[in-house]
């Protein structure tokens, strides 16, 4: 989609939304005062039970209005019916929140310009672990169907444990005793993608099912809730990826240096279960037990041809076309393509338990004890299988003409037929295995199996009571102790044909006929197609032999980090006046003590081939005060003020103790320590947390339960910001024995760079937000069935890692974000259309060997729509139907390098996802 159209669409929807919001607000203001002569009886209206979209919105508005902090909320329309297909999509529609898409689905959340690592996720108030490599929670682990709502705290509250620097996201399940009635509900959805399956062994149809049971027993003293959700969701992705853009010729024109396009087919399967048990025999005693379990499985089939071009033995022919310093058309000869039949799988399990008991004594004090446990484990298989016309140095080469469209990828025209099974063999077309540690081998593929385990145990003891101490109306004291342990283990192997080349192992093998599945079209890059085969068949039937990668750097990717945290807080509720203005809120302080420790692997200077264990850590204490005040300016107008200091702990992988060791023969004679033969890199277990001192203001005008308008502003002063590429010098004289006498004589210096994370300087992040939720009858009675939800935010930052450095781009920060939803609801019929726009941002994506890297993601605008009908009487009462379409305009996911949109790295299209659903509530 053209970026200009995308911006026009977002501007059109946001402009219409803004205009309507102003009209509705003006109409609502007039509606607040009855016309002259109108009596109270004239204003009397029949009581109406609100359900569906309106109920969800009104519940969210009520939570926002009643909160003592600045919050955003999402409430389910009904049991098992949050308004979107995932929690991340629901959150991404809230003011100041954005989502990053992964394989077409919203997965991670940024809040007010700060990325996932700066947010904390709670489940029923308890901190949760993550299946990701770091702290950021992957929201696709949490089925939206089995959650009742979400509260996002934008300002800290001293009583919230584990709060994030940017925000704290509290996922909430139903509380059966509060719900107060019996319900049995079931939902089923059929799912398909507008893009037909791109691989012959893929799926393009799936479904979702969920069921919920809620009841109360023993005179409403016992409550039980149980929800189950299962999903099988297929997606298709046309993926273009460029290696990068080197320069060529005397004019240093940019040209594509290599490409790695794929047809990708995904199938996600996830089963989630939530159970809640409550017991409240009287007003003094209450206990509850929450349990959550998620089993997540994903399979990715990827097929394409990796095309080494400028950065290979291929030759760019003279006569290419240059436009504004960019080669837009030309021809490469001698291209040796690497055909890829890859298979990735992910198996992740997430479990959580929480037990809370509260007892109120006769003197008014309430004691609370809360025990919790959260555990996650993940195992990935990254399986790469290579084939081509022959091993490096033999076999036919290709002549590729190409045409690059800046911002949209490259199309090729090939002279080889990659679908011809007679000329394609399993092999190492580029000779990537020639330099393998331990001796040259035929690298016919690669097998990587990283594993993650994360566990958090916590106990909280609290005491609280209501008071009448002047402006203080309540007090709460608490202690929270927690222990979190996270580890990563990496196993990497080459796929060979029985051993190393020196041992006589073959350099190629024919593809067994039983493994061949057919062909795959590569029209997305202009090539007719390629041969498709099943790599797992080859592995299971002994075609491949696994040889472990003996590079010591592999072992240094293993690490474990533990954090023992002791937190104590005091919180005081406030209910007073300033002049004639009522003021409510809270003030408090948290004292947080941390003992962090990491074990890892580092190179032993006396035995480089066998790295040694290493460990390190640190202890520190921070005091975090907070203040939240709400000024009631009358006429349902509230002014909120928040002041707080917060922290965000460093990324887990940056806290690792592991250190790698590198040798670069190209710099053997260099005398410059910054470009020397020896170097090292790794983590830093002594990293301190990021610190933010923040000020928040929010002016909110409410119109009963059904509507509000809000304007907010915030400023955070950041310090201790982690510089991931900090460096220092080290003398590597102990490693010179690894060199030959001739190399030792030629060595320019034994001093080299050690790079890794360290606490640097900081800066600020600031922004403004406008949000509203309005119903049409505030303007004109005939519009009573229509409504609008709209938000827009502007965010800016200036953060320097060091005083002498330029400001950096903050990961996850989009300067402009606009969310718009129009809806209609009447007599059981409902319709909704939503658009999410976010400006460009620095996103975290997968790099080489599944390592996480940052890359600039282009602006995007995602359009979704939904229609439904609920039978509210008659023989079908309780039945509802739904039709939903996501990513209607097939918005691409695009990344580029060095701030130049012409230099496209990723260009991915996912198609439109359609769902038809049926729900029934007894």
C-alpha cells in the first residue's frame, strides 16, 4: 500500500473522529443543563439494561473514572467476549499504547513511547514471567476469550508490586462472587486467510473455541469460575528480506547486496485454561485461588531462495540504472543461489498460581497474605535446509536481472529453473561450512535449538485499614519478597552428510523422491518457483548427520540470571479539600532492595576450546516515592496529577555473565586498539536499573457512564539508561600463545576492545494524549445507536547514552499514534470498524541465529471490522453470530536501514484474516 494512501486514510478517520468528538462534546455540554421550564419528571427515562459494546465501554469508563491513578481499561462485552481476537490488539487501541506485529499478529506492546522491556505485566495483580528472551511479555500467550478485562496503570501506585517504568498492565479474570450469577457460555469461530496457503504442506483454515462456567454455591459463599480456550490459527506471509545495500562504482551508488525472500506459512495452536475458586463465609474472611495454564505451539514453514549478490562471487554487470544514487535496475552474473526449505517450531508452556487470603479484625485492620508462582519454559527448533545446483565451485550459476523499487523490495528475472528436480541437490552452495571450527564440512543446513526457562516465586504480606486522620482516610503497609530465575541454553549444529570433508564425507546428496512435495511459487520476487521438500523427512531418515558447532562463542550464549527482590511500602489514602475543591488520591513510598546474580560462560585463556564458568552480580537499594491526586472540579470534571519515581530492570540478556572472545586476522598488524586482532563482548551482571522521575497531568470530563473526553500530558526524566554497546580496553597478552611465531611477530597490539552494556546517561521522554469515547445521542437523539472511540498521541524524546554522543532512537517509540473506532449497536445488531495508525519506530526483530536485533519499522495503518447479531428473545435467545475481518487492506510490515526508506530490509504481507463466530450463553 502506498504510504500516502495510508496517511490519507488515517488522517481521514482521525479527522472525522476529531470533528465528531468536538460536536458531540459541545452537544453534551448543552445537554447538561435542562431547558427553561423543564421539570425533573421531563428528564426521567426508562431504565435500560445495557449489553454488548456499550456495556463494555461503560464499564471501562466507570473503572477509569473511579481510579485513583491515571489508567486505561478494557472490559469484556460479555463472558468470553473481549472486543478483539487477542489481548495485544485490544490494548493497542488504548490511548498511548501501540503494538508491534509478528507474523501478522499483534504480540508486544509499547506504552507512551517506551518498549516492552519498560512495561510490567500482572495477572490479577501478580507479576508474570515471560517466554521471551527478556522481560517483555508475549501477549499471544494469553487468550482474550478467557479474560474479563485489562487495566493499564500509566501512573505508579505504591500499592502495586512489580510496576513498570512506562506502565503496568494488569490482566484480570472474572471473580465469581462479584459476578453473582450462574452462567455457561461457549464460543466457536471458523478462521481463514484471504491469502491461500503458500506452501503445499501448510494449512490455511483454522478455528477457535472457548467455554466458560461461573457459579456460586453454599448461599453465595463459594464461587467457582473455569474458562478453557483452544485456538488453531493459520497465517500466510510473503516475505522479502535484503541483506543490505553496499556501495558500488566511483559514485558510491547503493545497490542490493543480497536477498533472502520466503513464502512463510504459520500455524499457531494454543490451549489456555483459567480456574478461580473463592470462599467468603462472612464479611471478615475471604480467600481465593487462581490458576492459569497455557500450552503454545507454533509451526513455521519457510521456503525461498537466498541470493548472495554483491557480497559474494557474483558480478554486477556494467550498464545498471541509477536513480538518485540508488541502483534500481541491473544484472548480476555468476549467482549461486541457496534454496531454503526451512522449518521452525516453538513449544512454550506458561503456568501461574496465586493464593490470596484476607481477614478483617474487629479493630478495623485487614491482614492480607498472598502467595504466587509463575513459570514459563520454551523450546525452539530453527531448522535450515540448503540445496542448489551443486557445492561451492561446481554446478550451474544464474544470471539474474533485477529491478529494485525503493521502499518495496526487489524483483528478479532468472535464467535457471529452480523447480527442476534433476539439477537440484542437497549441498552447501556457498561453502559456508569451509571455515567451521574443527575442520571444513559440508554445511547442508543448520539446526539451532535455544531453550528458555523463567520462574518467579513471591510472597506478599499486607495490613490496611480505613482512618479518619484529617486528610488521611486509609493506610496500608506491606512487604513483598520474590525470587526470579531465568536461563537460556543454546545448542547449535551443522547438518552434514556423515562427517567432515577431510574424513571423506560427500559434498552433496540427491533429494529422495519420497521427500519431494512439489513446487512453491516465488512470484513475489519474480521467479517462477522452486522445489519443495520435507526437511524433517531427511532428518528422520538419516540423510543428515548433526555435528555440533565447536565454536566457543556458541557456549557463551548460555546464561542464567537470578533476582532476589525485597520490597516494602507504605501507602496513605487521601480525602480532603483544597479551598472548596474536593481532592482524593494516595501518597506512598516503596523501598526496593535487589540482589542480582548471573552465571555464564567465558573463554579460558589457557584452554580456548573449552570455555569456563563465570559469575558476577550486584546488590542495590532504591527508594521510589509516588503521589496521585484527583481534583474534582465539579460537573463531572476531574484533574489528575501524578508524581513518581519508577525503575525498570535491565534486560535479562544484558545482565548475563557470559563473555565471548574474538580473533580478526584482518587486523593482525593493526596498532589501533579499536581495530585490533583481539576483542571480546558479553553482558554485565552489575547493571543498575533504568530510573524515571515522572510528572503526569490528565484533565477528564465525563458525561455520566456513557462518555468522556480527556487530555493528558506527561514528562519522564530518564537516567541510568543502558548503553548496550559501551566499550573499554583490555590487554589480551595472555592469549598470544594462540598465534604462530610469525603472527606474534606481526601482531600490532595485544590491546583490544571489550564491548557490552553499561549504565550511561539519559534524557527525557514527553508527550500529550487526547482521547474520547462518545455516544451519538449526546449530539442528536437519532444518532443514539452510533458511537465513537478516538485517541491520538504525540511523543518526543531526547536520550543520550554519553554526553559526547548524539541522541538515540528510543526502541518502541512512535511519535504519532492514532486509534479510531466507529460502532453501531441496536436491538442485538452491532457493527464496528477500527483503524490503528502508528508512526515509524525502532522495533525488535529476529536476526542471524535467532538473535534479537533492532531495526526501523515503517509507519503502518491496520484496518479491522466486525459485524454481529445477538438474539435477545425467542427460541434462539442467548445465541449470537459474528463476522470479523482483520488487516482488511493487507497492510505490509516494512523495515529499513540507516534511516533511508529506500533501503528496504523487510517487506512482509500477511493477507486479510476472516473469522465467522457463533456464541451461546445459557
